[in-house]
């Protein structure tokens, strides 16, 4: 663990959802919150304590993706119901609905200034909308199949080139922070890095054993993370394509990846109905958030410490082998477990 990290940066959380697989995951701009998409809702989580602050509900279909506005006050969601929506982070109140796609909305993004949103859909189009009014501004057509991901460049400018090289579907894209490079993730089991000035191929990230579904540049732009249907995430050198770390532990496909604003943490979302946070340098996984059947959760740390939120009820899921245990069994079966006081962060500040 990096000694210079804050408590919020060190807080590593795995979120086990009770409603279905996780599809998208996103840190707020200040790193204080984590938005995790699952089934028909989004959970907003305190990234330091792991506490679920609120559920955002309203879509009539699976919520596939979420993005925070640049100021962190609004969440944008995209759903299989064919719409995107914005919500007030503080209250969960719905703000604007973006309707017009003829298929599921797979991905969403805010422009750097927050005045526009973009949506990518199974109807093979990308649309740009006025973020405040929901009025469509631009429709980008030309794809022969569904558009799987969308991102705004940090620099302004119109689309100017087509990047060819993947022999199979492209599932996700990510701009480098300075807008000079683009990373693409594909069903061909690789990710590729492209120079956006020349369109030249910089390097290929090879090593996954199945489709690559998530890709993200770190805030410094020096490393790239990928998530794959081989149940792993990997961290790569953005300049050379060398694999720096393989993050194993998910029991299902890793469909989305996101760095914290500091770059110290990497979040992964999986079809195993969990999300995990990892130390982006060492690849260490430091804590687990498991829901209780009664509606609370237990936060587990590798050294055996834990904390409970809400009434533990008649049973809980213990992460080790997912054995079903009653609360009274925890201390007898795992004597090394020590309960943290209510309200305490999972790691000291």
C-alpha cells in the first residue's frame, strides 16, 4: 500500500450486489464516491467507508453505464430501456431524460465542460445532447453494428479519422488525459493504443484469454487498465504495451474498469455481481463489501477486521467460500475477526 495515500485512496471495496451483475463503475471527480450499476439501479457508495449512501432508481431496464458530471453533482445513466437520464447526486432526484434512441443505451459520457452528454446505442448511433434540456444536438451514424462505448476527447475538435486494425468488435474506448492517445478494447482479445495526431498504431496490449470489454487510461496517462471476459483485469505500460500486473479474483467477466482521480486505485465491475478496488501499483485487493440478507452489509479486510452496516439479521454471506453464516457464528468460526466501531472508516486516514 502506498504510504502517501489518503484514507479515501486506500479504501479498497468489493461490492457484492444482490440484484444482478455489475455493468458500469465510476469514481466521482474528487474520488469520494463510487457509482456502481447493477440491474435496474445505481448504488452511490462512500469510497472511504464503503457505505451505500443511496440507490438511484427509475429506469425500466438494466442500467448499463454511469458517469459523473465534471463538478460531481450529477450522475448520468444509460439503460437498456433506450434512454439516458441525469440525477442529482445529493438526493437521487431525477433531472433530465434523454429519449430518442431505437435501442439500448450501452454507454454515456459528459463533455469536459459538462454542457453536453453523449450516448452510444445498440441502434448503431452515437448521439450528443444538451445536458440541461435533453435536446438532441447531433447524431453520429455510420457504424454497421451497435455502438458499445463513447468518450469525449479532453481537447475540443471534430471527429477526423477512422482507426482500423482490430479484426473483431470494438467494445470500449478511452482517451489519454491530454487527448493525444486513444485506447480501444476488442473481442479480438487485445486492446490497442493509437496516436490521434497521425492515426498510427502505437502498441498492442496482448495477454488476455478472451474478449476485452473495458479499458481506461490512468489520470497521468502512463498506464492503461483493461477488463476481460477471462475474469481478470490487467494493468499495462501505455508506451510499450508491457503487462505490469494481472488482477485475478473475480468469478465472472470483468466488464468495466476505472481509475480513481489520484490514480492510486483501480475499480473493476464484474458479471459475478461484484465490484472490486485494487491498488493500482501493486495489484493488491484490500477489502470486501458483502450485503447481508437483511439489507445491511459487512465490510471485510484481509487481516480479519470487519464492520457492519444495519441489522445483520439472521444470516450473512461470508466472502471466504461464500458460506452462509449466522452473526453468532462469526466469532466462533473466525476468532481472528475484530469488529470495527460504527462509523469508522475501513482504514485510518
